[in-house]
C-alpha cells in the first residue's frame, strides 16, 4: 500500500469518513496517473469494441444510428470489467485492504473512495468514446452533447457502485475475471435499459417528452445502488 496513506489515526480514533475517502481517491488517482497501463488498455479495448460493432452492422447508416446508443453503452459495460477488476486487484496484491482494517478505517470510506475513482475512470472513458462513436456511426445529436455526457456520467456512477462491491467480493476467487461479469451484469440491466433509452432520445430527438422519465429512472437506480452497496461493503471487508 502507498506509504502516503499509512497514517495512523490520532488519539486512537478512526479517521473521518470523508477525509479517508478523499485520501483513497487521491492515492488511487496518483497511482493511475503514474502507471497509465489500465487507462491505455481500457481505452484501446473500448474503441476497438465500437469498431467491431460497426463492422458487424455493415454500411447501413440508418441502422448504425439506431443501434449506436446500445453499442456505446455495451462498450462502456464491457470495458468496465477490466477497470473494476484491476482496481481491486492492486489492493489485494499489496494487502492494502488488510492495512486499512488494521488502521480502523471506516469500511464505507473505502467503498466511497474506490467507487468514486472507478466512476471517474468510466466517465473519462465515456468522454473519449462519445466523439469517437459519433464519428464512427455518423451520429448527429438532436439535444446536445452536454446532456449526453450528463447521462453517461450518471450511468457510470450506477455501474461503479455495484461494480466496486462485486469486485471486492470476487477478488480472491480464481476465476474472478469470469465471475465478476456473471454477478454484475444482471444487476446492471435496469441501468443499461434506462441509459440506452435516454441516450437514444438525445440522439434521435424526444418529441413525446420521454427523456425526463428515463433520466429519473436512471438516477433512481443509481442512488439505490450507492445506498445499498455503502451499507453492504463492510461485510465484504470485515468477513
């Protein structure tokens, strides 16, 4: 574990939840920036996925535009497996989680720190994928790119919370790379459906004013995932 994070709490008390979460975020972002291996591999994989989907659909422009929202989100979903698994693997190999337990760190602060970093990583990936996908599929947005990026941001938050929880659960399993998507993807079906539909409305237009309903559904599931996973994460760390 990073030496800058090995600071014992003063007076025998646990450090503050938010302060510890911010420390984990800072530590993880610094490690990602220094290594950048996960960033490069995940971005390349996501762009390659978009290209393969476009080749599979053929040169039909209308069909490409119709299927682009689903393909964009599938690229994010598939790439998230690489990102989530790698983030917890580093903690497991360096016994960082055990060190945090010895420091009496609140488990929820560990979850918030790891989940926020994973969400930021996926949001950054989405910011790269959106213009790439627009170029590959010939997309012209009806409602603006700012709204589309906002949808991806909320959707990435919805992926990161259960993704962080299940990554911590499966990190010790031999077949974790197979087990993680098997556990995670069924849970994320509501987020995927709401995100794809909202993205489709931004791209193709919203004449019947359906976007607000899908955004509410997406934000609602995201909030529920964060609340439940925050409550359950201590069982993963302490058991």
